[in-house]
C-alpha cells in the first residue's frame, strides 16, 4: 500500500509541529512556503518554494504530488487556497465559500446580520475614501469605534477611537496591513463579561465536539486590542456558557462547517448576547492547540492532521474532560526596540512554567510589540487555583522580564 501524502501550507516556527506530527502519523509530507528561510523545509519530506496564497501554484503542487489531504495549520491567508484546491481535487475540506466569508471581515459581518446573529454597526470603505464620507456613513455609530483592515488577523492594524480625532492615522495604520484595500469602521461592543472570549473549538461531522473557549489576556495599558495570552478555565456564568455554546453550534451549522479546528473571538454584551469578532477557519495562533491539548490531555495537532486526511480524530474515541488546575499561556513581548539578551523568570513562578518556546536567540533584533507578529515567544504556565493565575496576570510585567541590549 502506497504512503499517503499531505500538503502543508506554511512552514513557520509555529507550523513545524504539524509537519512533525504528520510524519509521526506515517504520512509523506509536502510543504509549500514562499519564505526561503522557513524552518519547516528542513523537517518536511519535500519542499516547494511557493506562496501559500497562490491558488494555482498550490493546485499544481497538490495535483503533481497526488496528495490525499491539505492542511493550512494556524494560517489565515492559506485557509482559503487550501479549501479551493481541496474542492477542485475532491479532497476533505469545508466549503470554500464559507472559508472565504470567514476570512473577510465585511462579508463576515453581512453573514452575521443576515443570519440573525448579534452584530455591531459596521461600514466598509477604501483607504482613499474621504474622511467626511466615512464620518457621514458612520454618523449613527456610538463611540468608541474600531478601525481595522478586513483581511488581517492577530489584531494587526487595529485602532480604537473615542472620537473622530485620529481617524486619518487609524486609516493609515489599517491600510498598512490590508492586502485587499477594504477597511472598516464598526462600533465597539460594551461588554457584559469583562474579557474577550478566545480559544478554539473542534468540529467533527458538523458538530462541535470540543469547546475550548478561554479568557483573553490583554495589556489594557499598552496594547488593549492585541492578545498576550489565554487563560483557562473561563469563569463565565452558566447562562453565559450556554449562550456561547449554543451560538457556536448555530454558526457552525449555518456555515456548513464539517470538520476541523476553528479559532474564536467572542464578546458578550451587557445582555449576554454573543458577538462574534472572529471565527477563523483554522487552528489558533500562539500555540492555542498546544495549550488546549495540555488542558484536556489530548493531541489537537494530531486531530488537525487526521481530519485534513479525512480520518476520524483519535481523541474522539473517549469522552473529553478538562484536567485539574488552570492552564494559560503568556506571549513574550517588548514595548522597547533593542537586541535580545534573554528572559528572566521570577523564582516565585518558576515552578508554574512548564514549557518555554522562544522565537529569538541572543543577538536577534527586537521590535516594538504592536501586533501578534512581533511576539518573542510563548511561555506555558499551570496553576492549582484561579486565584494564583490571577495573581500572575496582575503582575506579569514584574514576574517575566525581557532582557535587551
């Protein structure tokens, strides 16, 4: 029997684990990535230097290699090409048109409104649209509002405005991260639950089989829109949890999502209505699948690979239950530019840190943290109680320090 092949779109440091897992499962791994210095090329069985967003290039590679499945692990830009090519070749996939809706913020908002989901007022525009025209079309909006690109992730290019002062700068910032040159302004939702609800869910046969919702940790002083960690358990009320699960299943059904891991960002308003900020058609970044695997004692990376190959994920063979204690990750970042010298972890929390993934080596340049792409690494922590975890979250700047030259 010939060895099955999987095409993996993206070979970044966060994606290497998917390549390694596919190889451990016995698949022949074909990697596509346009960055010549990607680390995945040294792990995969075969490597093509091509853009993961070039549909025709991906299609030709998949066809020539006669792959049995395609996986865009933890990659927003590659999710749609993966779905389009898989549809053409009759390989396992979610509907490409649904993946396309999820990847573009304005069609996404239209979808939410047309299907009766809670949704803030929103207006889309071109970066060169006049400020007066934007203000006129958004005159009924309540402040604060958020200005952002329609095709980015990780809160890149996002600005929150308390009034129209700074609109021009916000547009320029959003435009920096926009490929399709469609920006939007939308109302900022006033929250009932204090934090953004993030994390991932896993779907099999059209049903959500794992609800991995977590609380987003954000630096309210310096980067309130950029996630710098995820905390589990999520301390929502029974009603709030019920509403989140109900709306997640409802939207999965409405989009005809059949399988796989999806990244979620949700806000609960003052009436506990569920507002979907994002529903990413791929596993979450910042190693969310690893954190959830730790918290549940399962292997979600393996599940992603198996699902992409049309095979039932192994973890579904037994009931999934959370392990004891609190699991969280913290994104290493710096608000100063410099040269990386390492990190210092306070001895009081050293025993709580059970995994470190550092992207930088000593001597590497460090950029000011203004988006998820400027992260320096990720630290995973386990605490016995919620109180211990919250104490860390109040003092992380003192407990974990970035050393710069």
